[in-house]
C-alpha cells in the first residue's frame, strides 16, 4: 500500500548558530508522508537520530506501523550533519558546534515558511530525535501538543558524555585527522574501532548474554556481527559528519540557551505538551533514571519504559517484533 510522499530541500541562507558562528548556505533536506489536513492539525514531526538519514527511519511509517500516514501528515527533517542536510561533508565552513537548538530553529522555519505549519500534533523522536522532541516542547511550548521521547533525555548525562568523548577521541587519534573534526581522508582503521566501541554501548549486557546477536540478528559469530552490523554501517558516513553530530549530542540540553540560562527544571516546567517518556529499560545511554528525574517537573507526563534487553536499540526495533509491537501500542495510544 502506498501513500503520498514528497522529498524536498529548504534553503535557510546564512544562519547564525546558538554559538554565534554562521552556517553559510544552510539547508535542510526533508521528506513528508501522508496528506496535510485542511485545518493543518494532523502534523507529526519525526526528526532523525545520530548517523541516520530519513530513509533509515521510514520503516515505522505505514498503515500498520507506529505512525499511520493515512491519519497523520508526517514530516521527517534531516538533522544538520547527517549528510543530506548541511554537514561538514557538503559545507566547507561548517561551524565547530551546531546544536540541537540550531536544528529545531531551522525546523521551525521549514514548517512555517515552506509548509505553512504553525502547530504540531506531536513530535516523535528516538535517541537524538528524542532530544529534538524535548527541545521543541521547551523552546516552542505553544506550538506542540504532544511529544514522544523515545530513548532520550532533556540533557545529555555525564555518563553519556563519557561515551561520546571516547568516540570523538578515537576519531581524533587517527593519522588522517587534521584537527577540529576534519580529515584528510576517511580514517578506515579508526572507523573500525569506532564501530566496535559503539557495539558495546548500543546493546545491553543481557542482549549479548542471551546470544541475540547470533539468534535474533543471524550473525554466524561475534566478529562477523561486529563487522557487518557496526563497522560497515558507520563506515558509510564520512567521519567528519560523525564527529559533528557527536558534538551536537554531547551538548544536548533543553536549558542551555537564552530562554532558560541553564536552569533545567525551569525548562521542564515550561513545557505545555503532554510528554510520553519511553526509555529502554536496559539502555546504557539514556537511563530510566534520567527520565525519572525529569518527570516531577513536567506538567503532563507519563513514564513508560520499554521492557527489553535490546538496550538503546529497543527504541528503534526494526529487527525486533516484540519491541516494535510495544512501541506501536504505546505511541498510538498516546496519539489517540
């Protein structure tokens, strides 16, 4: 079954970042699914996550999926740094740090100026997409009715930053690194190490103890799994784009902006949207405890952990029917 789909590019011109630096010739790539209602009240924003481009995340869109394009007009904006929107790989003067604030400001302009949309029925996001959902609700509280924070948090935790710092250090140690996240050539050996580090964090200890990398994902052995599922997947993207998005992830904080001056509790209290917090019960990045700490400051929120041993990937369960069914049930309930 098919539904209306359209890809596009929105040019923002020279855009000033939160840091004060300029992103010259900024642009967003995006895709829409479904039909915009006459009252423009059926819009779900579905931003991308770390290292992902919109086609990587389309699997949950469909009449029987998590997001039904027969009911919702789904907009997928590509994050800065993912290779489709403005990124180090296509913008030589890409700034040192582009934040989630910057992404959300650009998305607001895309929706208003390109699509004529002022208000969102929901922002749905996983991982860095969840961070964007949280930012939307805090920065534009009057414009968002609901958000789904799927394996994400309002502020990147220190333990999460340690993980991200290890990945950045791995890339920066490569002989191809020119400094400031730029590379003379793709650092092949460093990217192999990068993928293997990632594999130890994205899935839980229980996942590996149960041997699901062999049974559920069909790898013949651990080394093959690390090579095909992690090394080769990350190697498809330029290292400079990876580095830029790591910086963005590490700086994630809905209060680190002129509106809230670093006061996280105030930023959470300002959110008017109904918030569904869906941490993975064994996620090593965005812990259930992070969302539990946020919950008392939110006006209308529910904590609904994903009961899974798939770690962070429980929130993007393309190869995991049980978690996909849980996600579909809970998100559709929230949207209804």
